[in-house]
C-alpha cells in the first residue's frame, strides 16, 4: 500500500499534533494530580480527630445519657472542655466545675 505525498504530509502533521496534544495532556494531568494532593492534604489536616477528641465525644454522649441537665464536651471553636448546662429551658456553655460562662471567639 503506497501513500501519496499529500497523504504522507498529512500523516506527519497528524503525528506532530498528536505528540503536542499528548504532551499538553500530560502537563494537565500532572497539574491535576498536584492539585488533588493539595486538596487531600487540606482535607486530611482539617478532618483529623485526635483520640482525645473522640474520647471526649464519647464521654459527652455517656454524660448526656446519665444526666439530662448537664454534660461535658469539647468546644467546637477553641477545643477546650466545657460544661453544657440546662437552666430552665435554655442551654448554656460554662467553664467546667465553675459558674463562669464559657467565652471564646464565637461566644463572647
């Protein structure tokens, strides 16, 4: 099977186009993989829960079930242990073992 000069020229141009396109896509793939690595890192660092936080969460559940008027938990903002107390029909965050209200960036 023989090809004309025009056919060979077109095949050579197509080959060059394919090589350029493959190179561009390889660069894009590398950029996408780098971006995915950054997103994974952000998700990993922000969704990590320490064993202490899990234990405190479990303690909170146990305390909630044993007492309907107060329980301890970790503050969602500053991550210190607080005591949630129900006074009347309202809940409030307090410093553990004290009468002072808990204050942090979102609760001042």
